[in-house]
């Protein structure tokens, strides 16, 4: 009887979570939809990387700087997002971020050299940082159903945006490589209007965030271990995203289709699979297991590179499922492990983890150019193994968060 009661309790809890997931204030949906458009910018350039290299007469490593400049500025800007939003309010910070993305996405579309394009992507990264960091804080603060529900909504927006980005990039980029940039600018302009109209006025918090607060938050061992592991995890993530298009030998439509499938798997597992695995096995156990699988997938892609494009495609799409699980769980660890305010902890965490996204594309392209297209994936697998080691070494500092789920 007790077992039946337990099952009924679990079913009631799951039903309540589903209800709370869907029953959200309009501000949450407006922010989440805008986040979808913002995250589309990450994978947007993926299908057109070879076309950009060809049209602007640039090498893969030069084109990879489109990711590096974007994520380097995003990472550094994370340190100022809390300082800004705590003084002018969340809504104004979101709108400034969206406006910057509109401006720099448009400028990217009229670039005539790869240097110009890299510079404008850096400006795009600043807008992305202001928007993304504040969007997570707004969703967590306003959503009904608690932090876990808010994070799943945020990761759903991330997954949907990442999956739609390559699709939009392919559909527009197959026509003209500049078109995806103007398409993104248009989408972000719509998001700007939606947030301007639908978001309520948000007063700045009573306590102002200092510029050094995100770095001080990293003094917490749990957050430091989470961010350190996420840095190496993101190195593997963006090796797949940024370097694989150069070894597929496909046009924009083909690359877009592959990464659309990759993004769909990422979105599904981040929302539906991660919470189930987390409840059953615990956060750190699932993170460690999926990292092991991801390292094996990267090794397999390395061996398949240059020999079997169909196998590379299958492995890349499957990797999306693993990445979706870990995206959600890393974010939950970062939000729950630290005693710092969530926006501050998020800023410190994102400063470290996005460095992995900044380093991986350029390093992978350099390794591919000088040592062969298999090597970047083997190096990425080593980075994932280091990420596993960091989780294992810091497990006692992460145990509190893991036991809550």
C-alpha cells in the first residue's frame, strides 16, 4: 500500500510540475520567446561557415573567429551584466541587449572582410551577454513552479533556439550567405518590440551588484568546480558545433539539416530527459555519465572523420542528446550550489564556461589545419575527460545540490 501511495505521490508531483510549466506569467513567455531568437544566433552561422570562407577568401581558422570573438566578449561581458541590470533594471538591460544584437547582426550582413565580420560578431556578443544573463534571472525570478521549472523553460528556449538557428541559417544562407544576418536582425527587432510591450516595468533591486561580485562568487568551491568542469565541457560542445561543418563536405542546406537534427535532440533531452534522469540517479552522477559518453562520441567522430560522412552525421546528431542533458544539469548546479544571489552566481559561472566556447573553435580549426581533421575531436575528448575529473574532484562540494533532486 505504501508503495502504491508513493507512486501516486510521484505522479501527482509530475502532474503539478507540468501544470506549473505551462501556467506562466506573460513576462516569462515574452522573455523565453526572445531568448529563442537570441540563441538562434549561436548556430546561425554554422551552415554558412564554408560559404563565408569561400566568399571572403578566409581560412577555417579565420572564420572560426566568428565564434571566438562572439563568445570571448560574451564571457567577459558577463562580469558587468549584473552591475548594469542592478542599476537600470532587468527590462532596460534586456532591451539594450536586444538593440545591440539588432545593430551588430545588421552590420555583420554588410561586412566585406572577415575582419569586419569578426569585429561585428564581437559587438553581437556584448548584446547577447546583456540579454542572456538577464533573461535567465528574469525567468528564474518571475516563473511559477520554482527554480527547477524556470531553468527547464530557459533550457527549452536555448534548445529550440540552437535547433532553429542552423535551420534559419541554411534556408537563408543557401540563397545568400549574408541573408541569415539580416534574418536574425529582423527576428531580434520583433523580440525587442515584444519585450518592450509585454514585460512589466522592473525596478532595480535594492542591493546593487558590484563589478567584483561575480568573481567573488567563484570563491565558492562548489560554483568554482561547476564552472571549471563546464569550461572543458563547452570546449567539446563547440568543437562539434564550430569545426564539424568543415569536414562534412555539404552545402548550407545539408549542414543546416544535420545541425537542426542535432539541435532538436538537444532541445528534447534538455526538457524531457534531463529531469527524469536527475530524479532517478542524481545530478553529478548523470553529468559524469553523459560526459563519459560524450568523450566516447568525440573519439568516434575523430576516427570517422575523413572516412565516413554518414557516421559523422549520426554521431553529431546523437551528441546533441547528451549535450541537452548536460546543459540543463550544469545550469541547475550553478544556480543551486552557490550561496551568492542567482544573477551573481550565473554571471561568474557563465564568465568561465563561455571561455570554453571562445577557445574551442579557433583551437579546433588550427589543429585541423596543421595536424589533420581527426585531431580536434581527439583533443576535445581529452577536454571532456578533464571535465569529468573536475566533477569527481569536486563531488563533495556538489553533493548538497545533487541530494536535493
